[in-house]
C-alpha cells in the first residue's frame, strides 16, 4: 500500500462521521439524515424549516407543524406504490 493511501486511511479513520447534519441554506435551517433513527412517523424535534431523510425508498413531500418533510425516494430500489 502506498504512503498516500495510508495517510488517506488515517485521515478517514480520524474523521468523525455523524448520521445527521444540520445546516443553513439561505434563511432556511435544515436537518438531514439517513432516516434510520427518524422518519415520516418520528420527526426529530428542533428549530428547523426542512427535514430531509431517506431510508424508506419512498418519495415524500409534506408539511407537518410548519416544517417541510421531504424524502427523495430511490432511483435504484423504489418502494413507491
């Protein structure tokens, strides 16, 4: 293995990986995660405008308690009916 590959593996192993991210986009506060802890029936609490999730492989766009809840679905394994 090259020294560059070893350095890259070290950097990756030291990088903290979260299963969610909170960020601002313009004036909107967004919470995004995979959806295995939260989802359409278990929306995370917080002061955000948009909640993005996946995991369910179903397209969803809804408004719940003034928050936009969205899932892009799945390109390769859709489970929409």
